[in-house]
């Protein structure tokens, strides 16, 4: 078992159009995740563009002329634009960010002041992980593609898969009135071939930490399921790797993560006053396991 701590943020990104109606002023889009007991992160700044214009996330939408400062209790950490990476701002100090510290990110751009506030959560650490799966695969309908013709035929086939159940335990916070949220997440390194079966699985969840079950020993737990497809009813479970991650956050990140895929929203819920995006404090732990029956 190999322990590895790192950011689990690439998969969620900012899901939005980054566009505005014709004639509208551009809006600043901020993306920053501050991790407890880690140095200040790199911050990305973009601006919305016109609906009719081309979208270039690494070029035209990059903001390079902003003034950025992170205010953390009595400590101010200025940022500077990276000339080699348009739109990215690097901190000028590398102080570790302490748990439970309130912070404010202030950005001045085109004469406007944009602010975002949050609190760094207490550290979180995975206590143990249990993995279980059946002795033989189960039959399932695997949807390979949608054949969009006059009959609306669906390209489906009968297949087999192993449902793999993973339970994560971690130490609960001492405060019974805590309002922190957690986001457990499973990232198996296996191909998955059915969006239909995926609808019935749970590889991640955003929930209030106090709502997760306890075991009576000061530990909380969460159980998720992912699937590994195989070729036949007699095929063994193939060896693969699994990354298990557990993130603790406040309400700002929880709302952002929970609304990033809402079909009726142009972008997730933002905590940026005067702009769009997310500036959130998080605590994170992760494990990389080898599943080898």
C-alpha cells in the first residue's frame, strides 16, 4: 500500500461556458484551492468572452493585468503574474497555510475589486480502507454507443462486470456541531464501457461530515462502488490500481462540487463576490492501492 497526498481537483474543474451576452462587460473567473498545511497555491484568472467569439482557455481569455493578494489573518501574501503562463499567478511567499484560519482573496482588475472568503478546514487523514468484490462477475447490459438513426436504436450488448465495494474510515472531528463537508472519491485505473451501469454506481459523494455513519470508536465511514468490466462469466477480476481520496471542506466547496454538473446551470455555484468561479479551503488525504486478487 502506497500513501500519496495530492490535489484531487483536475476532474472537477470549472464547468461553465465562460461566455457573456453580446455587449456585456467581461467578468473575472477565478480558480483557487487553498490546502491546509500546504503552501499557497497557484491561482488562475480568466475572463468571460462574447457568445459569438472563439473560446480559447489558454489564450484570449487569460487575465494578465490583475493585482492579487491573499490576506490570511495578520499575514498578507502578494501574488505576481507568471509571464511564461498567461493567466496564472504565483505566490511570493511559501508559508504553510494553518488549519482553521480564515482568509480573503482580493483581486483588483480594471478598476474593480473582486473578493472571495473562506476558512481552511482541519486536516483529514484516511484511517483504513476495506475492499471487497464477489467471486464471479455479474451480468450487465453494457451500452457502447448511441446509434442515432430513424429508429433511435441503442447499441447495447450483454456483458459482465465485477462490482467492487470500497469502505473508507477516517477520524471524526471532536466538535459535534461541526458544519464541515467531506467528498470521498474513488478513481480506479480501469476502462469502463457502460454509461448505463455507471448511473447505478457511486464513486464519489458530497455530504455533510456529521451525516456519515460512525463505528463507536471515533471513526466515520463511507462506502462507494465501482465496476470493472470483463469478457466472460468465468473471467477473474483483473489486477488494477485504485486511488482513494478524502477531502474535507466548508460550504463553498461543497456547493461548487455538488452543482458542477447540474444541467440547468451555466456554471457551478460561486463564492466569488464580483466575479465567477471558486476560491475554497480544503484538506485532503489519499491512498493508492493495488487490487490484485
